[in-house]
């Protein structure tokens, strides 16, 4: 049982280092915090507007009165 636990722990460490951040040409620079906030804030606003449009289309009256 101890050998199995040790093997699982060693495999966990080996896979953790394999998926680590690679230096050199494989690594890309991250976004600045302002760019990240603007992009994801815009996506959240777009998702909210889409929900409002879908709800308004599903709940509108069909008889022609406002």
C-alpha cells in the first residue's frame, strides 16, 4: 500500500512539472490587467445584453398590443 501511494505521489509530481510554464519560444506574454478587465468586462456586458434580448423575445405578447 505504501509503495502504491509513493508511486501515485511521484506520478503527480512528474505530471505537475510536465505541464509547467515552458520558457523560451513556447511561452507567450500575458495580457495587462487593464486589457484583461476591458475584454472580460465587455464579454460580460455582451452576455447580459444577450440574456435580456432572449428573455424579452420569449416573454413578448403576440396580440399586437404594447
